[in-house]
């Protein structure tokens, strides 16, 4: 099934998403929430993915970003018994709508509340990263593994996605970030940030808002590559979680270095 889902994602990218890139009409882009865009490509890609995924696995359910935007109750199905597909038809929609990269298509299969497999296609770069629980993570068919050492605070480069951080945590993180080697605001595309940690392009990514379509696919990839994905308070992450933020790193040592550098007083978390 890994290859069949990959083929479906590539087909949707080639026939629905890429043809709209930098060719969207004004009436094909809408704001579904302040600062949060949706395009006709998001909507059509999700429909095609939903049809294809449920055909591959009859009886499965789909929790897609745009379906949840239309009916918020659907998000509660993530933890349901059985097979549930998590779909982000265009991750990085604001980039896509602005004619910029990166953007991605992300899919995860959740079985009985636990991530079983995931796929992230970097659409403009045509790079596919795949993971299966217990079987490792692969990028373009080559197994990837995270770094196993902690090079120290000054050598660590990564992302603090501060837009949704509560004000008091944003202030603390901003004050302490200069102790790390480099902290950026990221690429506004989780489908880029997670594989970047898995391949050591960067060593951490911190998020606060953790909607399942943004984080279930990438979290499995990082974990299967050997990395660490935990809430800021140190507790484990599961697909149905929606609170307490996430810190993503290549290993436990780096996780503690980054968390304790940004938030030395953990009682604030």
C-alpha cells in the first residue's frame, strides 16, 4: 500500500496542484479564517485524495483539513477505532497562493489512534518522504536516520513557529533564542520542517498549534528516522492531541538542550 498511496499523491500533485501553481485566478483563493487561505487546488486535491484513499482501503475514514473546515466535528474521528486517513491536500497554502515555495501534500494512516504510515511529497521539489511504523523512514527510496549526537547550543539551527505561541511563552522563547546557534520563523510549511529535521538540515522545530494534518505525517517520519517528538512538557504525542505544543529534534539529548535553553523554567509550560 505504501507505493499505491505514493502513486496517488504524485498523480494528485501532477494533475491538480502543480497546474494551479502561479496560475490561480482571484476567485480561486479564499480566506477561511484570518490569515488562513484555501484555494481551489486544496479543495479539489482533498476530494481526489479522499476518493483514492478510501478505494485503497474500503471502510476507512478520512479526516481532511478542508472537510474539518466545513464540519469541525470530523476532527474527533482521528482517535476512532479502525483505519483513519489524515489528509493535508496542500500544506503551506499561503505559500502556494502567493506563488512561493515550499508546499507539500501530506497523508498519514492512523490505526486505532496510532500513526501507522505517512507520506510527505515536496511538490515543487518532487521529493517523497515515507515512513511506516516499525520499518523506518525513507526519502526518495533511501533510508534516512537522524543524527545521534548533541553538538551543543551554539551549533543548533532550527525553527520556532511563534505565531500561535501564547504571549508569555513567545516572550520567553524570544528572549532565550539567541543562546542557540540560529532560530528562524520557518517556512510556514510543516511538510518542509519535519523532513528537514530528519535529514539534519536543521536540528529542531517548535510548534504550538498542532492540528493532526500538519503534524501526524511528519512526526512519524521523524520518529522512524530515530528522532524525538514530544510535547513541551515532555509528555508523549499521539495523533488525537491538540494542546501543549510540540518540539521536534533528532534525538533526546538535543530535545532537552533546546527545550531547556528556550524554557529554563519548565513550570511556565
